[in-house]
């Protein structure tokens, strides 16, 4: 399976503000985004590097259950692929179970059960990347 890049790394924590401050200071990162994923019951901060820190907004949400069972730490690795449908088929052929497959706007994702990959949730994503010149043009 072709992987274009590591898109994001998610770290689940109990205290979003404290954890974001720590990672920001450790790696001299600007945390430039704060948001909420309603359907996942989390709030997050994200850096341009792709480090995303997440905290549950619900005491019984999936991230809260993860933190209660395993403690704070690596929650998921998100990999960008050029063709999510063929990548999902390939992952399933290799024995990984698809847990969810949401689509939001132009973002397609596929979540695989962490029990099949040493406790790490692998998420594949596909989206159309903008060329650097297109981004620069839109900012002028």
C-alpha cells in the first residue's frame, strides 16, 4: 500500500491545555488550531507539524475510555493515502478490521481496530492536497 505521508499523530490526554503547552514548549511548536470533533466527542489542538492533542468532551466517549484503560499517550497514527478504497481493501486482506469509515466534506477516513495493530489505532485518510502555489495565491 502506498502511503503519501504521516498526516497526523494523535495523543490522548486528560488536560488539553497543559499537554498542548508542554508539547509546544518541548518542540517550539505553535499550536495554531483549537477545535471540537462533535462526532468523536473530543476537543483538540493541532500544530502545523501534524501533532494533535485530544481530550474527551464526554466522560464515556471513546477517548475517555482509552485514557481510563491505557492511560494518556499515543492514540492514533493517521496516514494519507492516494486511494482510500484500495488501501482499505488491502488492510482488510492483511487482517485488520475496519472500525469506522466517516467522510466529512472532502476528507475520507478509515479507522482500523487497534487490537489488530499492537494497540495503536491506524487511520487512513484521503483528501485533495493543494499545491503550494495555490495556497500562496489564496493568501495574497
